[in-house]
C-alpha cells in the first residue's frame, strides 16, 4: 500500500505533492517503481487531495495499481483501514505480509525494501519498521527504545517530550505488517493526539504493548528515507538522486566529465564508453549508444543517439540520431527528426519531422521541416524548406547525392531528383528532375550612378565618387597596393 492522499501544503502548489517530478518520475512514481521491483504483487495507492490527477497519473505509469480514495483524510491509520476495506480481494480474510509506504520517499531503493521484507518474514515479526539515524531529525517521528535497546514505540515530533525530540533515530515511513495483526490493531486506534487523527504509527505501539514482536530495520543509507515537505527539500533530493544516478553510470563504464552539472533521468540508458560532457541534461526515454559523445551544454528529451555519434550544444526532442552522426553546435532537433548513419546537422540548423539519409549533410544556418533528404546529399547554407502554406503543412523530398545551393527555398511540395543541383539564391517551386540544375532567379541588373543620385551626402556616395576618380586616374587603392609578401604570409 502506498499512502498518497496528502496535500503537501508547504509545496505551495496546485499540483499534489506526490506528483512533483524528480529526475524522470514523480515522487510517487519512484515509490511505485521500488515497490513493484521488490514486492512484485498487488499495489494499492490511497489517493485524496488532487485524487483525479493522481488517478490519471497512475493510469499512465502503473495501470495495474488499484487507487482507493480517502475522502475524509483522518490520518495514516485511517488511510490503511480504508485501503484494506475497499481494495477488491482484501476486504475479507487477508493474510500474509502487507507493506505500507509513504508516497513521498522517492530515494528508497528496491534492494533496501527487499531487505526490510526479508527481515520481517525471517524474524516472524508482527511489524517491522524501516528506520535511519540522521543528523537533524526535526519534523520526523522518533524511534523510542526501551532500556534493553529493543523497539518500544514511534512518537511523532508534535507529541514528543524534549528528551524524545533529542533522539536521532527516525521513522522512515516504510513498514511491513502481518496482515491479521494489522487489521486487529487498526480497529483499536484512537484520535487522542495533537492532530486528532488515527496514526498508523500507533499500530506499532499497540502491538508492542500487547507483547507482539516488533523489529526495527535500519536503512544502510539514511538518505533513502528522506522526504520533501517543500521545494527547497525537493531540490535537495534531486541533487542526491543526481549524484546516485551519475555514480552508477560511471561505475558501469560511462565517462561523465562533470557530475555536478550533469542531470540524467532514471529512465535514461547509456552505452559503455559513452561520454557525457558538462552541463548536459538527459531526460525521459533517451538512449545514448556506445562510444557516443553528448554535450557540453546539451539537452536531450526522448532522443535515441546511435553508437559513436557526436551531439554538441544541442536541444533535441523525440528524435533519432544515427550511428556516427554529427549534430551541432547550436542545433535544434524537433520531434520526428531522424538522422541516418554519418549524417550531419550543423551550426544553427533547426529540423522538424525531417528524415536525413546516411551521409547527408545540412551544415549550417538552415531550417528543414517536413522534408526528406536522401543519402549523400549536401544542403547549402541558409536553406529553408517552406513547409506551411498558411493552412496546412506539406512535405518536400530531396533525392540522393543531390547538391543544393546556398540561400535556397524549397516551397513544398517539391521533389528534387537524385543527383540534381539547384543554383544559389533559387526559390524552387517546381520539381527538379534527376541530374538537372534547378534555377529560379531574375537576371541581375545594375543601375549605374544610383547611389550618388539617390543618396547624396552619404558616406556611400563619397566612397563611390572616390572609386570613380581612382578608376579614371588608373590609381590602385592603398589598401591593395600596400599588401606585400610579408602581409600575405
């Protein structure tokens, strides 16, 4: 069971607390992932504040999870009781092991949760609590032990005595119960506390008072038990998770040059010998191949990068970059971009719904939208694929091994055939047959004396008069005449 009904008022957000993002998943998404890996059984999620949003999220990330609504939020014990009563198949005769997790402990590892369950079942405990010793326990429930060091109770800070508040062993919000003992004690909970709520932690106290065996299992890393009550604490969790993710990838053969400025979602995969340069963000379903180099100053969201590719100072979304392709610097790949093997997208190039064939190049200063470029083709600088007529988008095709001139515009839909050329400065509105040269520009016309007549008194007019004088006197400009062998070197 995952308890995700709280509002999280200190987040000061319209978004329910458990839906705040953290490196590829929401807070509750991380808890779900750990639970599904460690438990592998049915998962019930108790929702409350923003329940419709949480239900919609669960449908996306864990459709097999069963949401149960806590309409009146009267505490964590009340939430578990509702979950037991309203989850199909749990209402009658539930036996065995029940795991209860707070929905805001995203750093909890599946292996730690598995160890907690193993400790519970191997000791035949009535309840097992995951604890941690922290430097600053402020705001957290304290683990109280008896003189023999055995578990006695969990006391919430608001109800704790000064001596109890000095305790540094805290409750993590992760528990394992014997189902029958849990149901028995839930029926005995009271609201005689500062909040007037039914505390799940009181179940532990009731079991201990009844002489039932209670076990405290300490987490190997206290950071796994951390939650986030506000955005500052969430930023702290984000930094811890960033370091954890980066460390795991580096130990798996990935070179991360500056881990402090590299942010990788938990959903990203990287191949061996990949290199991630500083200030790089890899998000969503991004996959980076073996030996690929990504960054610096690069953001990839849901992008596939092939083996040996290079992606420098690039922002890319939902795109595929082929093996040994080269992208950037200062490139923008929009959704639907597919780059072939050894292709190139260069400086200040934007693509959208574009297919660029193997070995094809769009080196600089171009927009390629709704287009297909064949293998081995070179697109000249400052080329624009004019794909929108004001009503609908249309697609253009450039064939294989074609050469398009600089400052071309291809007004869709046009088809330039294999091996064709287009002249610089052309606006191509008609198909160009294979092997043909497409030219669309007016003959140049020079109007002599225009500047001196129309722009008298300007620096341009004076420069023109000086040039005419030099021509009449057969004088070479000093800036040219003074260039000698030393200057040429």
